[in-house]
C-alpha cells in the first residue's frame, strides 16, 4: 500500500545541505516549505534550485511552497535579551520606545497596537505562554497587568484574544518576497494572516504579475490563523486554491479547546469545495529534541489523516530539529497506518450530489467505476491537474495517477492526496496517448497483465478543462 497523505517539510539550518535534503526526499517529503520569515532572497532561490536538482536526480516529484512572513506583530528587544515577568506586576508596551526593554516595559514592532486595543482586552505573548490584561491606553503606550508571567525574550509574538488586530495580511516585505518566490516559480504561495477573500485576491494578483515573465501562476494557500478568518472561511476558500490549518496562532486567538473542532470543520469544508488542505503546527514537536514522537503526537497526526487532510506539515522539527529525517520517517509510517483504517464511502458521497461540469462528472464516474470494478489504478490524463484534484477529494483505496505534459502541473499535484503525478509527452492522437499511459504504468510496476484500470482524458487532446471520456481497460 502506498501512502496517500502527503508530507510538507520546512527547510532550515538542520536540513538545507545536499545530503540531508536527499535523505528527506527519500524518507517521504512531497512538498518543501521555504519560510520567508528567515533568510535572504538569494538564499531561498539557491535552496529552491538545490531541491529541484535533488528531486530530478532521485526521479521524485516535489513541490515548492513559499510561506510569506506576514505582519510582524511582536515586542521589541530587551537590554539583557529577556526579562522575567511576575503575575500582578505592571508592564508597558510602548510603540514609541526605541531603547531596549526591561522589566517595566518594551518597544513594539507593530506600531498600531495602541489603536487596536482598549482596557479589558487580553494580550497573549509568546504563543500564549504570557498573558497581559490591558488596563489603559495612553498615547502610544499600552499599560498592562501581568496575569500569567514567565520569561519574555526578544521579538516574541503578540496576539489579541478573540482577534481584532488591524495589521494587513500583506506587508511591503511580503510583496518583495512574492517577486522572489515567482523568480523560482514556486508551485504554492502561502499567505499568512488573511482575514478575508480580498487578502487572497490581492496576493494572487501580485503573484500573477510577478510570474508573468515565466507565464507562471502559483496556487494560493490561505493560512487560517486569525479568529476573523473563521466567519469568512467559505469566501476565503473560494478565493484560494487551498488552506493551511495553522493551529499555532489560531489556538492563541480562539483558545486551544476550540481548535480540534475547527480543524475538522476546515478539512471537511475544503474537501467539499474541491480545495487542498494542509494541517500544521506542533505535529511532532517533541522530535525537535527526541528521536521518537509522543503517543499524543502519533494520535494527532493519525486523526488529521483520518479527517481527510491532503498533507501534514513539519516546521521546526525539520528546520531546526536534531532528527529531521527520522521525523519524516515516523510521520510517513503513522499516515500509512491510519490510512489502512479508513473506510470507503464512495456511494454515500454521491447521494443527492449534482455535477455542473462534464469534466467533473467524468472524474466522479471514474472513482465510482474503479471502486466497484476493483480496478488496480485510475489514470487521469490532465493538462492542469484539475481532474486528479477532483478525484482526490473522495476517499478511495485505488491509487490515482495524474499524467500531464506540464511540469508545473506535475509538481502541483504532489500535494494532492492519493495522487501520484507523472510526466508524459503530449500526444495529439487519443489512442496513442492511452497506449502510452498504459505502457508507462506497466513499466513502473503499477499495472501488470490482467489488471483492469480506469482512464480519463479529453478529446480533442491537450485542452485544459476538456476531460470528457472515461474508459475501462484491461492490460493484455
């Protein structure tokens, strides 16, 4: 059984050299995340070229995801690097302060905070480990009382409980980073802290303009990490190609207890709307230091797989952890075991469902037919990858092979659940293309004489959105 759930791994100091990168891809990484919160433009371009060269060497399809930093809502720096805050003490967040911070207060990277808060608001610092209650706003100073103390170090993040910070999703740095990401033609662009569909539409426009010299259009991933994004989820999904369940900042804003149900809802909604979904943040956190995951982490990854996520993501575990390769190996094994327990409910998925497009109807017909006939594979001849995406929205234990002549489409399909993307030369003749597809899968060992398979294509060949034929074949 091949693994259906894809793995996204973040690169960093622990994983950027050639040897470790090669081992990561062999261990099961399908998408490489480049975190634009760190590093320079030339660093990201060099790493992107390195990843693609290694993937080509290994004969493996890997997508690149550029993850934008978004607004820096952080405290400034401290004279001693950190301070100890005690419950009950006063602490001032000062937007005008330029001197290093101390036990009495600190400056702010985010200068609009005094206008975004009022007395009674709760601010959560350092991923919610430190809690401050706003007592007064005086000019550019936010006067607070420490409710839960602890060590506060340089540049730690600030969240407002319940949301409400007005920082725009796209900063000047993000706009420059979009140009960098398009220079190496990333397959996916992840937008941090979007609050509405407008944020995603703006990011797409900027990316399309930046990618025009290469005629490249990246797929847009909305990172759901603000409480304001939850009521706008359907609109954000419509404006995006997928979402990331970014559980870190989201949990700080809405509370830890609310996140599991939101995760299930977001995964379900994304699949219903034919969008991809990535589940992220602290999935294997203990493996930053330890060679094996905790049982709770194993259950967390497995539950995301059982919910139907396209991919599970690793952040610091592979970027800065001591065991990046082992972490990927454990995650791949957990996903595979969870998939063994999945139930196929393809018949109920189609009950009372209507399809408005011919190509989408063909994709659904292929799933239904392959399941009931016991086919060994489904082959989708696709230019854009859309047919394979639609097929991947339903749980079926028949591998889907997305065959395309477009390298960009091949890499994009690396994120789709249960889809194996393959590159095939474009053929104008339908029968030649069908024969070539069968020959390719036989040569790979995916099909053997006597096996049945379902295959879809469009006629005439080579037009995106033109899938209009389903055929069931048996290998001679």
